[in-house]
C-alpha cells in the first residue's frame, strides 16, 4: 500500500513513524513533512492547504490511502476532494469537520442531542455578548467560533478580562473570520482530559486517553498555545469516567451526526472536563491531538494502518487495538518567543545523543535542514517523547534526553507530567 500523510508537524511525524512500521505500507510519503519526517518517509513539497496539488500528486504517485493530519485541510474539504477523485482518505468530510470548524455548530449539536457540556451563548455583537457575561459573572470562557490555531480561547477570571476578549475578537478582529462569531461559555471546574476514538460513520473504537498542557508557562501560566506537552493515559480519567464519557458524549455525538446527514469518519477527539457531576464536553477536534498523538503512538502495540483503513471503509467492528500498559509523555521544545513571535533559523545540536536515551523518540514539528544542520522553522519545534513503567519514569527519560540537546534558541516547560502528580 502506498500511503500519503498530509501535514508537517509533530503529530504527522508520529503518524508517519507508526505507519511505516506497518507491513501493509510499501511506501510512505508526507506532504510537506519536515526534517525529521524526511528521515522516515519521502517528503513532497506540497502545502497541506493545496488541495488541487495534493489530488494531482496522489494520482501521479498512485497513492492508495491518504491520512490527513491537520484540521484546516479537513474543514476546507480535502477528504471530500480526494474521495471524489477516487482516492481513499482517512478524515471527516467538510460537513462533519464542522465539529471543530465551528464551535457554535458543536454547541448547538450538543444542545439538540442532550450531550453534557457548558451552558453557552452565541454572539456576533459585542454589546449582547457583554450583557450575557455581566449576567453570568466571572470566571467565564470566550471562544472564537472558527479555527484559531489553538489560540482563540480566553478563560477570563474577571469581567474586565472577559470584555477585553470580546472586544479583541468582535471589535479588533484579532482572529479574522474565525472570530466573526464568538461562543461565551460557563466556566467548568475540574480536571481536563482528552479521549480519542476512531469512528466509521456508525461505530466507534475507543483509543487511549491523554492529558495535554496548553499554557506556555510552568504551573499552567501564560497564554494558551497549541500544546506544550502531553501524558498518556490521562491522570484522573478512571475506567468508570471513561465509560461514562463514551456512552453519554461520544456515542450520542456519532449518532447525532449521522441523523443530521453528516456521518463522521475519522478520529474524534473529545476534550473533556471531569466535573463533580461527571464528564462534560469542552470541545471536539476532528483529528489527532498534537502533542497527544506522539504519546499515544508510543503506547500503541497494534498496527495502526489497518485500523485507519477500517474507519474509512466502515468496518471498525472488525478491528481490535492493543495498548502498552506503560505511560508515555511528550515534552514540547519551542522556539524562544513562542507563542507570539518565535525566533526561527537557530541551530539545534545534540539530537543524535538525545535519541540514544532508552525509550525515547524525538518527533520533529517545526524543523528544516540546511546541509547537515537542523534548524528551527516554527514555534513548536520538537516533541521529546518517552515511555516508562509509570508517568514519573517516562518524564524522567524525556527530560534526560532534553538535557542532551544543545539548543540555546529553544525552551520547554519543566513540569510536564509532574503537575498531574
């Protein structure tokens, strides 16, 4: 089987790494890829957003199966275009990808289907949003409706911060078209967790859980980012809570999407808050999380590729995935200045020494090669992933590897895994 993975981040590196291990994969390509992915697959210089070029490449290269990594191409309809061209693709249609592409759609779906989530309001006018906030009080959450690269959410601890977030989105248009409408939500207290499942339009196959660390600074301080680290399994998500989330959140969502003529196929990522009343849905993502995917792939014992094909083909009932009992962690190393203005072009040394650390896999996210040198080419640059008998052991291995990396232009949080105990 000739496989194309679309994307250039750490998630895509983890997917390439897992897929190349499959005996079904004769050749693996990645578009556009990065310096680390190029060591494991053939990279093709086509942007993930260039639908026409991707379809053309798949025809020319006789690609059998496409795995779409990022959310933006899914929301834009890449899976639809590939399938229309007769190319099998893993990932939801544009209609189904609205679960992530529009928070308003997701919240309205939950309301119609009785799925537990935070109380909310939808607004296009600042005055109405501020009146709603004044009535609800703080803390309160303000979200841009559309895709904002993980940075469109404000958890406001006071009314002033909440009003400022409304003005930034609706007045200053900080998020462009993604913030033309906002969702204002009740603040939910509890522990966050991420739960993943493969979905084939009708049935779902639960995967492992994870917990990510969204804020840039230690102790969950500073602005939200695309993710500074992750651990798997998610601390606090007991088997009973996981079963409740599957039965009351994931399964009703799959059924509701089918009823509404938007059958969901792909990976469904539920961001959960474990509240005193039970799990509640914070958000849906329509792809593997980044950096959660890196930790999940370290724990997966089974062949990933047949499971992805089965989800696309509607035969998930035939699949059984097995997982290592070990814990896994992924610590993100980012460029100085991230998430605002990351400094790119700095050289990263010591990757070979770091990779020699037992139970460690280094996933590249924003890198490029300049001859023999590896340079930073983005905000989140590396994902240092490691497994261990428990979370503490996995974290120790990851941070030992980080200690071998010589990159003055980069930084990481030093409390990934530790904040959860």
